[in-house]
C-alpha cells in the first residue's frame, strides 16, 4: 500500500514568524534582522513520527525566497520532502459570496474575500490520487476547494504551551492506513482522538 501524501503549511501551522521578538521566548532562528521565527512545540517529534507513515511535502502561500530558507531550518535533513511549494503554485481568487473567513459565517453582503488557494488538482497532476492526500493548514479558506482532504489546525502564535502537534500526531496515526482519506470527516478531528 502506498503512503498517503501529507502536505504541511508553514506559517501559524508549524512556525510563527514575527517582526518583533516575543516576550519570554527565544526564537528558534532569525531571517534577516526583522524576522524572528518560532517553532511550534513538539515540531521535530511530530515530523519524525509523520515521516514513518506518510510521504511529506510543504506548501505555503508565502514567497519562495522566504519558504526555502525556513524549510531548510525547520526540517531535519534526514526527513525527505516530496516537494516544497510556495505562492507560485497557489491560485489567487475570490471565495464564494456565502463564505466568510471568520468562522465560515455568511457574509450577507457583496464583499468578495480573496486569497491564495492551494488547489490539490495541481498535486494530482503529478501522479498523486486525491484519495491519498491530506493537507494540514490553519487557514480553511486556502484549501476551500479541497476541504475533503483538509485537516484544520489552530493558529500558532508563539505559545510555548501549545500541544496541537501532539494531538495532530495521534490523529494522523489513525489515518495512515485509510485508502480514501476524503471519506473521513475531519472537521472535529480533536474529538476523535483518545487522550
């Protein structure tokens, strides 16, 4: 059985980048003098666990000149990545009128929110089956067109007590053998794991 492809977002999913240093926490590293990068707690443990059961990739809506140096500093060299994609692989567009970025509420106006979408059709064209792709992102709107493949993670903004990756690691373990991940309801994934 082939491994499921697990696509990971970067910002506010695996890391948090701030233009000013956070109080009472040292950054994992800095990019230039104005980008302080903080790794989400348990990140390396999460990555090593996931690589055992999944094929890993990164897809961020940030620019490539930011994504590539971050990936080099965040992912251990011993963890292979199938691809590292940036904004260049995203599609810019408007969300449907009924969609809201705030808790998926109806907008009730003609406002058209827009964003950089991560359309998994681009991954499928590389030979992957949508049945065997999971994408983890803190921004549901970015994977709007592939919500059946998405696992939404809470925003990470530097909290040293964050345990989201430990919970996600447990949940992902329950999915690694599933033949069609699109058939699994993932919206309340935290409630489906035993602590």
